[in-house]
């Protein structure tokens, strides 16, 4: 760990103890101070808590109740919760699947915030369930404090779910051990199109055993089934413990709805009785908004794309390559105004990049740029394998890269997941068919817990050089055989250097690259 990133112990005191210790906490007087919290008929929050979209002075806290309840959040600078500040949240009911989010404002910058969520009977506030605790750090307004975060994607895919014999989603323990400021999930938070069965036969004769639920027994079509997909992952204690101490920045990709979807698509998959993807996407978006603390989903436009400001060192530009894309096609058209981002989102991204004063601008892309991702016989991502001048969706990316170069926008780095292996690509105009851009890096990591796949072919249009890759030789390798990955980004508070480390599921470092601040291209 970079010592310059480690601020004073007061800021970095992290909740390391068991979350079960929250049972010993005393309820505030207004809710009653009875020692027995989990009494019959009182609301409980067995799905844990999570925080999201944390800034220098704010954050969102999420919880799910098992029955109607009033959400109350208390915050404190210490785990003892002396002199707590109280935040009155929403009434949780069936309209949101008993989930709710409370925004905390006016928080101190660069400090550890301890919080506990109380669920009170809406008809009798003296009857409250056992408090559930969590913690997060607000972003520091001081550059010298540095920033560290982790990223990955793709959870419970290809039929590989929670396997108790393997300890569940163990990768979250390895990510949490790095004490990150936040976790960037780059999409495929669920596999709504991937049922989970009790057992899966492995090629070598072993048996993979899954936790199963009713909603995961088939593809998700109804709102109830989509909600059940999000609840499934919260059955894993590693994930719940991680959520309670690491805030998230979440985007979506295709499997939150159905594989390789695009607006207006009509499915031919015989597993579905609802063939209209737009209907499925609307239900999925609603469940997505209910199960993650995302600031923009609570705005009138309800959008996923946003810029997350994390102090003077970092802005994270969270893209949405699903909602506004055109239909999947051979992707070889000579004009493409809609592309994969849509004109409105592309203009937003250019505008926000030009306004950013952060040292580093991380572009969180839910799909890679130069890796060919097929949707046979069409193209699913950006690149289509033609090494010449930009065509199809590449035209939007070319426009963006040209804009970054000519506006002299410094410190751009691309992060993604999606392809179920890990790699580092360096894009350079000297090797490209399109040359009007400055060199940049794209780092790929994932899956968190899903099938692993061989490395995708590269498209030479933007001149990518695959500097590092680790991927299996065969498709859909189970997590039991490894190839589960996450990435770490560590920004040094003194030098401003950004170091990327690609890691395996146990935290082992596979590849390291350090980038210098203040440069348009490198």
C-alpha cells in the first residue's frame, strides 16, 4: 500500500469487527431502549445495508425490510454512536419491495462515517428491529489523502451461483482487504437471463453446488422475478459484509435484463413469454433502482449515466451503453449518429469531461472499445473486426477521442469488465487506422463470480496493443478453476501518480501499470 495514501488513523479507522456486534447497540430513547431487539413482529433487515455514490459531503444509505417500516439512519464519528445525528428516511412498503434509500448531506470531508439503520414499526415507533451497522469514508477534499478503489463486474453468471462449499463469493473478502474508498461495479450485477440450478457437473467429475431460490429457477420476466435476482446475491455473507464497509458506484450492462439487449428488440428466445425487451428493461430498471443506492435514478430523468466526483484527484464518468444504443447489426455503416451512447449521452460526456478539474478522469465503460464482442451474426460492443477507418459505433468513439485530444483533456483512463477475463490494452495512433487521438490505456477486469472465457480478438482501428492478458483457453470455465478477477486503482496523494493493479480472486497481483498525472496522452 502506498504510504502517501494512508492518512491519519482517525480518518482510516475502519469497522473490522463482526457485523453481528450491532446487536449489542442501544436503541435511541425515542425508539425505546429495550434490550431485546429482534422480537416477534418487529421489522428486520437481514439483507444488510449498503452505501453508494459517496462524495466529499454526502452519501446514500440503502436497506431492505421484511415488512412495512420507517427507515431511520443514525450517523456518528465513532462506533460507539455517542451523540449521533439522526436522518429520517422513507416509509418502506411493497411499492419498492420494502427497500429504501436515505441521502445523508453535510457530512465532513475525508472522514470515516459510522452509521446504523433502524427499522421502526410505522404504527408504533417504539417497536423497532435490531439496528444494522455500516461505515464508509467520505471523499477527501485534500489531495494529499489519495484515493484507492477497486472495480470488476459479472456476478452469478452462466449458472455459477453462491457455492457454500467454496465459501460463497470469496472475492469480496480480497477486495475488502485492500480497504478501498469505493467499489466500481462495471455491470452485469445480476444474470436475469441465467437460471441457477442446485448442482452443475464439472468436466473433471466434480459437482458445483449452488444456493437456489424460486426466482432464480427461470429467466426473469416479471418485476417480482427481477427483484428476486437482486436479492439472490444478497444471500452471500461476504457480499453483505463488503457492502457494509465499502460504498459502491454501480452501472448496468446487458444481463440485468437479457443477454446483448438493445431498445426495441423483440426476443426469439423460447424461454420468454414476454418477448418485448422494452417491457423487460422497464421492469429491470425499476428493480435495479430499488436495490442499489444510485443518485441519478432518483431524478426525474432516472438515468444511470452520471459523473461521480471524488475530491480533487478523481472524477468517475459512469457510462450507460444500453439505454441509448442502436440495434445490434454488422456495425459497418459509414454514418452512425446514435451509436452505442446516443447523441445526448455523448454530448453530456464531452461537456462533463471538459468541465472536470480532477487530476484523473476515469471513464467507466460497461463494454470494451477495441475488443470484438460478437452477437452472431451481429456485433454487440463497439469494434467489429474491420481494422480500417472507423465504422458504425466506432464513429462515436472516434469523435470522443478526437475531442479529448483537441480540448487537451488530461488524465483519461478507461476501465471496463464484460468479457470475463482480465487484460490491459494500450491504444496508440502510430498503430491505428484512425490517428487523430492521443494514446490512452484501457484496463479490463472480471468476472466476480461467473464463467471465464478466452480473450477476445482485437480490432486495429484505434491501434490497441494487448500488453497483458490472463484468460482460459476454453469457454465458461467455472470459478472453481480460477480466472476470477478484479482491478485496483491507487492514486498517490503526493505525486498524483495513478497505479493500476490487475488482481486474481485471492488478491494476487498479476499486472501493474503506473501512469503520470497532467498528460493528455500516455
